[in-house]
């Protein structure tokens, strides 16, 4: 699963960078990106390749139509039964191999006027054991002589999760985990069932240009999740047996973030800072802080270095050993619900050309943009163990290659 904080940071960076940019008059735009994420350490690993492509056409100055496709190609290994009573080596070396492909198709429409814009989009995602339908509505307007931008959005998701059908099991502590995805969404397979998962997301932001060189943004987000939120493939050792992990059906998540970007004219560069506070009704709390510096070279090249720190407290029902320290009716084997810290450092390179760029001959193109990104992430999980072994796969690298063309 993608990190929500990482996605929020990326969206925020794009939003701040474009606050003072005029609306584009290109008749069509095409962008293609591929991101590779590799988490490694010992026998546990996870490789995710995420290709995606989008097309935007502007049949009129007031109208934009978008369509896109993306996929997550996943392969790796994960521990199926957390805290099973065996030696440290066996717990990890017996990890379950997994492979899957998730595809998402989407489309959207944006209407613009001198007063602002309205947008709507729909996405359908599918994989062997999960399907999702989602739509997003949003509105954006400028104020105070276009020095301020206000943006509101609402997203609604309707997901279906495959699970093992166990009609005779009455208690969560007796449920077995799903071993394979074969047979999911097959109405004739009585060994499979589906759970519903409903999501509602709300976001509001205020972006303010206090001066030509200084921009800030304040963002508030909230999300309501109702339905099956456990991993059907993961079980937790409860003392005498292992049961499929059991999470609450309801989760309310909310966060606030503040960001600022300062242009330093003598250096022809910009410094940006970002701070985000998060909490939910599972009592998970986190703080994210990021510092970045972006250098412009000859007007067409931008190099950006950034560092991020993240810290999180554990969910109220998390325990490292449920057989000795149970925490009520819920139990989890998800390390993402334990207390943790992470440190990220990365570089990005952007080469952008327009017809006005020195020495640029773009032919039919109105702009060309090449994007390269690389990040290294280190995690610490002081409260999470596989039996007596620490988490071995606590390092990851992420790289992105992107190309954007406008006509």
C-alpha cells in the first residue's frame, strides 16, 4: 500500500509550485511515469513496479478531459503468521511468496471560468482479490487578486475485499486466514466471500502567495472508513492457535499540514518546509517533517534535495505478543500499526523545455519535461518483532522516471 503521507507530500509540492502559474493553453498533454519501489532485508523483500500514463485534452479553453491507466506489479515475501512459536530463523525464512497485479483506469472532467474551476473524476481498480470504484469531486477558486487559492475536494470509494468463507465460525479468534486468491469473485466458489469497504475523504486547502518569493499552504484532511480493514492473508498467534487478524470496522482519520516555500534570488533556488500532524480513532498518532532545497540552473534544469523524518505511535489495540499481552477484542500483525520511525533522503532532477528555451527546437511540442527521482528510506520498528527477531526488511529504495509532453 502506498504511504499516504508520501502521496500527500507529492501533491502538496506540486500545488505550491504551481500556485502562481497561469492556466495552460496546450491542446493536449501526455505524461508517462514509472516508479520502482524495493524493500529489502534478509529473506523478506517487496518489489513494486508502478507504470502509469495520463492523457489530457483541452477541446476548449474552459474544458479539460483526462484519461489514465496505472498498475502496481507486486512480488515479494511476507510473514503469514506473526509471532508463531518457532525459532527466529524459521519465522522469517518460512515467509509466504506473493505476486499480484493491480490495475486502475480513470477519467475526469474539469470546467474552468474566471472565478475558478470544478472537477470530477472516476476510477476503477481491480486485482485478483480486490476491486474498487471511486469518484472525486472538487472545486478551486482564486481570491485577493489571485494571491490566494482555496481548494475543496470530496472522494467516495466503494471497495470489495475477498476472504475465506467461514459461515460456521462465530468468533474472530477462530477465523482462519485466506491462503491464496484463487477463486475470488467467482460466484460458483462457495469457499470465497467478499467484504464491503466504504471510504469517504474530505480535504480543504488554502494556498497564499504573501510575496512573489514566498508561498504558504495550509491543508486539512479527514477520512471515514467503514468495513473490513484487516489483511485476510495474515494471522496472529494468540497462544494456542493462530487466527486471522481482526481490526475494528470503523476508522476516522484526520490530519493538518503546513508548508512554506521561499525563493532565494541570489542563489536562484528555493527552500521549502513541510510539517504534518495526524491522528485517528485507533489512537495512531504521527508527525511528519520535511526540508527541501531546489536549485534552478539556466532556467531549464531543476535539482531538488530533500530529507524527511516520520514518527508514529502504535494503535491502541497493538501488542507485540497477544498470547502474553492481549489488548481486548482486536488483534493485528500489521507492523504499520506499531510504533515506528522513518528517515528518508532523496534527489530529483527535472529538465523542462519550452519554445522560448535557449537552443530548444521542440517542433510540434509546446513543452517537454523529463523527471528523474531517487529516494532511500530507513525504518525503525522498536515495538514489533517476528517471534524474537527484529524486522529485517527495514530499508527501501524508490526511483521514478517520468516524461511529460504538451502539444
